[in-house]
């Protein structure tokens, strides 16, 4: 195994063009596990730790540009207001040591359906900034996952950053694991309300071959909120509506049985998480409306 260590982003792109099979490593929290267990033996490893710009982020008017190697701990500390769903997901990642090393770029590169960041990125509506010596492009998160641990990157491309829309409404994240820390998700669920566009987005992890959205559930809830005038009147959501949303989320799953949980349990748990996160996010929305109306 050869070790590549570019000192700049330009050197990294050139090295990736020359060695398309090279596996990038920054935090190493996924890659090193596979290597240590001999599940993977790449011809080249590319260390990106000297590429400083990958650890930077920019807060724009509408979105956050998050460098691929920004650690989860930094997201929790500095971007909780702008990216609340991703900050909540970051809290569930492994241990403090790994949260200080791992980043969203690694989750995306590995593209494991159990990656903790995926549901939050799907719910928020992110775009992946990919680049090669041929140029750069932005891949919508909905088109990024192409199969089990496969993504839409070309062989010569690297992930430079992730663009995530700033929250314009409440977001939530929930995860089921076999213990409270250092655990791969049995299943996970992310939910984001977008009052500006009067839409709802979801993200489901570890309950299908790829991270997925519950599109039928989103459409149902969006229509119900619009038809009932909920965005304007801020009324409480009926339990029957929340349960229907939960059932549609569960139906969007395509889980498997494995050592962490059965398919039946995963589908059930996703429904429970969907109902609970909808309750939490809607109550947050109602509370924010009451505060705004009181101030007026």
C-alpha cells in the first residue's frame, strides 16, 4: 500500500487524477476500521490532513459551505443555530475522540447507509461540492447515493465541501442504537420543517440500501399542513395525522435483518421516530410563532 500526502488541494486533485483508485483519508474513522479488519486493502491511501481549507466553513446568507474535513465537534460548537439537525446528528457520532476527528466528507465518501450525517443532510437539502482536475460540480444530496456504499463521485473526483441550507424552521434528529455511545445506528431519522417554502423534508438512515427520504410522507404532511392552514394558524397536529405520517415513513423503508436488528424492528422504529420528531418540530414551530406574535 502506497501513501500519498499532498500539501495542497491542487496537489490532491493531481494525485487523484494520476491514481483514481486512491482512497482519501482525513479523520480515518471509517477507512481505518476497514483496513484494520482487512476488509479493504487499497493500492493507495491519500492523506488529506495537510489540506487546511478542508477544515474551514463559511456562513452565507442562505447556506453554510462546510469543508469536507470540518470535525463533528466544530459543527456542534459553532453551527448549532444554522444547522440544528446536523448538530444533533453530530452529537450521536461515536465518542468525543471520533467527533474531534471525523467529518461529514468522510460519511459521504463512505456512503454507508448507517452514516450518522446522511438523514440530516437529506432533510436539510444539501449539495455535495465535488472537484477534479477537470473542474467542479455540485451534486444534489438526493442524487448522491447510488447504492450500498456507493456514491455519484467520478473516479478522479474528491469531495471539497458540502453546501447545506441554513435552517428556516425547526429540525430534529433521532437515532436508535444498541447502546448510548460508540454505536452504529440500527436506524436513524431526520426531519426538517421549511416554513419559507411550506415544505417538509425527511431523511432515513440504516433502513434501506442507501439513505433515503420518505417522499410519500413528505407530500402527505405538506398537503395536510397547507389544506388545514397549519402554517398560518399554528394549531396542534392531530394524533391521527402524526400517525399517518409515521406509517408512510415506515413504508418508505427497505430494511434488512442483521446483527444489530431485524427488518421488522427497523421499520417499526422508523415509524416511532417519525411520529416523535414531527411532534417535537411542530411544537417548536408553534412556540416560535407564539413568541413572534407576542413580540408584535
